[in-house]
C-alpha cells in the first residue's frame, strides 16, 4: 500500500515536472501587469482588468506558445514573426497578435501617465495638424470599427505617424496589414475590454481611455522608432 502511494506520488511529481518544463521551454514570457487590477479605476474597472489580464490574455498566451512550438518560432522576436505573418497559419496570427497586442496595451496605460513629450507632440502636430485632430481621428477609428479589433497609432517607414483601424488581433507590424508601421499606442475595442462597465457605450470607454494613457511610455516608444 505504502509502495503504491510512493509510486503514485512519483508519477504525479513527474507529470508536474513535465508540465513545468513544457511551460518553461518557450522563449515567450507572460509579462506581469505593471500596476494593480484596480489602478485604472474608475475608467477601467477592476473586474474588467482581472478578466482581461487573467483570462483573455492568459488564453492568448497559452495558445500562442502552443502555436509557437508547432511552428518552430521559439527564439524569434515578435517583430520578426509579424514581418513574415503571411507565411504562418492563422493560429500564429490570432494568438500571436493577441499575446503581443495585450502585452503592449498594458504597458501604454498607467494611472499617472503624464503628457506626450515635446518631440512626440511635434510629430503629432506635423502628422495630423493638431493634437485635437489626432484624438478625433483615433477615436473615430476606435468607435467605427465593426466587430472586434484595435485602434493604433503607429510610425510609418518615413517616420510619419498614422492611425490604423485593424480587425481581430492584427497589428501594424504584420506584413498583412494594409499599412506597415511601428506601433506606439493602441486601444483594444473588443467587447471584453469594456462591456462589464460600459455595456454598449463604447464611445464612453474610448473617451475615458485618454485619462489612463501612459504618455511617458508612448513617448519612449516613439523615441525608439527614431533610431
Ligand atoms: Fe483584449
């Protein structure tokens, strides 16, 4: 009886070790949320953040690491994968996009996001005419997107900023995107991102997003595109 228990325990331990090892062989990490679940209250509520980060984001990540394993993507950067998106199966596009986009989204929000840097503000003015014109265009992209997707602010190959409205988990780094660019700001307009608090009032969610944008981080991302 004792031997049976020891054997069962050993088997359990081996299965646990295999599970842990399988998780750890991926080169893609699951980033921590940079703030507490309730940090963006009242604009983004705690319950939404818990579901969004713990369930949706985790599911994208888990499915992506499986797809990464199947398609031998370990060791590659997400930028490299997205630049060759058209060569990979749809799972890589959907789950890889879901993984990258959400990790990016958590970073560009903060309860104390500050203001755009002078150099970013200058680029916004040059690209859109004014900050208000940029906000209007970005909000239009977020509010008029039919179904699920994201609104993006990205930098094109000439250094100019542009707003993009992309479906599902696509992003401007993907070779399949209508216009290619490096993202510096994004807004998730899937219903799971706002429905618990805002229900059908997506426009209110979009308006309140500006209160939690981490402009310090967005400015950093812009700065990196200049190199
Ligand atoms: Fe989402």
